[in-house]
C-alpha cells in the first residue's frame, strides 16, 4: 500500500512542477505587460486544477481586461466564482468585475455591495459614469455611521468630481466641526484640488474659524495649491503671532519671495525676523544683501548678515565687506566678521585686516582668519611673523 502511495506521489510530481512553471510564466508575462502570453500561461495553469488554479483564473481575467477583452475577462471571473466558491481570490475578482463593468459603461449599484471596500470601488465606478447618482450616496456614507476609513475613501472619491453638487458636499464636510478628523481631511483634499472655488471656500472658512489648529491646516492647504495671494493676506491680517509666522513659512515654501519682500516692508520686527528666515531658506541672497545693507534696525541687520554668512559663496562677501567699512556699530562689525569666517572668505578678511586701524578689531579679524584655510590668509600670516 505504501509502495502504491509513493508511486502516486512520483507520478504527480511532474504535473505539480509543470503547474507551478505555467503559473510563474504567467506572472513573468504580467510583469512584462505581455498580456497574450500571460493569458495563455494562466489558462494552462488553471487547466491543471491544482493549488494555483483559482489564482490563475483571477490573473487570466486581469490580463484579459488589460488586453481589452472585457467580456472574456468577466467569463473568467464567473468561472472562478463557480468552480472555487470559497477561494480567497473571489474578493479581488469582485473588485475587478466592478472595475470592468464601470469601464464598459455599465451602471453598478454600490448599495448592493456589503463589503465596504467593494462599495467604495462601486462608487468610484459610478462617479465616472453617473456623478448625479453617486454624489447623494457618497453624502449618505459621509453622514452615516461608517468607519473612518470608509468615510475618508468616500471623501476622496468625491474629490474626483468637478460637479457643483460634489463641491457643495465637500465644502459642507470642510465646515462641519462635528467630525474634526474628517474636516481636516476635506481641507487637505481641497488644497490638493487647487481650484479657484476651493481656494475661496478655504479662505472663507479660515476667516470664520476660531480654531487655530484648523487654521494651520488651511494654511498648509494654501501652500499645497500654491495660493500665494491667500497666504500673503493671512500673513498680513492674522492677529495670532504663531499663525502669522506659519503663514510666512508656508508662503516661503511656495517660492513666494516677491510676496515676502512686499510683506517685509509692512511688518513688525518679530514678523520681519521670520521673513528673514524664510528668505534664507529660499536662497534669496539678493534681498538679504539689500536688507543687510539698508536696514536701520541693528537686530534685523545682524539677522540678515548671519543668514548671508550661512549661504557660503552665494552670501555676497562684497556686500559684507562694504557694510563693515561703512558702520561703526561694533555688534554689526562682529557679525560681518563671523559671516565671512563661515564663508571661509580669507581674502575678504585679509583685506579688512590690512585696512583696520583699531587694534582691538584688527585682533578680532586675525583670530577669525587663523581658522580659515586660504593662500591669502597664509601669506598675510607670514607677513605678520616677519
């Protein structure tokens, strides 16, 4: 009896090996987007009726759909459901079926789907073919007792429509404070959409809301949509210093350097310091150099000089030298020396040392340049030793 069992195993082994080879050949063809070869390989694999047969039928349907043979793909899905009713592939197959029917223009019914994921897929398909029917169902999903995951996905599907009704529902969610998490997600999606209508709605919500956390999210959405005008207005009109600084940071992230310069000229000292940081992050050395040269407030002038020092070769060493030569403010002069040191600008330090008449300041310059490696510094140090 054992001998007969071993014989059966030996006889079955080549079939199993061939089955696996056909299945793997189909997977390789899928990866190469060779749909016809994949269809043939999975059809052969399914014909073996082995452990991969249900998976082979699913992938055959997938390849048939990608090849544009939708009716045959639906037939393969039916065969999977009929022959392998308990297969783990049936759920994926149902999702594929919804996709295929939606692509064919066939109306799908989300209400008939019990599985949340499949319901969302059905709604997405319905949104493409009949938005007027899909939007009310999505609205009901958002306001009913569904899981946060389902609501978020329903919200995303809603953003795929540009219809007035879809926008109205999305705006209502963005204004609804009863579900803060969903409200923030709606605001993020509106920022990603970037439409003029969405921007105006976000601006209106921002103006009306007392919630700083919500306002911060809206500022981030303004940045996502590149809404420089709205960020500029928020930075100008916001009374909360933290939110004003956030608006300035988000404006910088949009690349709004001209807007930052405009804002700088009408802001208080605290806001100006934040603007200087944003100019530095944006690599705006021309504006920083102008501020370093013309700013009357030493605190702001020094902040601009420090930023130029951190910008290396782009930090306008010539401007820093001229500032040193034209000011008697000790703090400003020391800030210039530190900036030139950070730039490793040995030539500028040597030029200043040669021209400096104040022994104390000259000593400071020599201390800085002693840590700078350049030919000009080496030559100057040799002169001092003679």
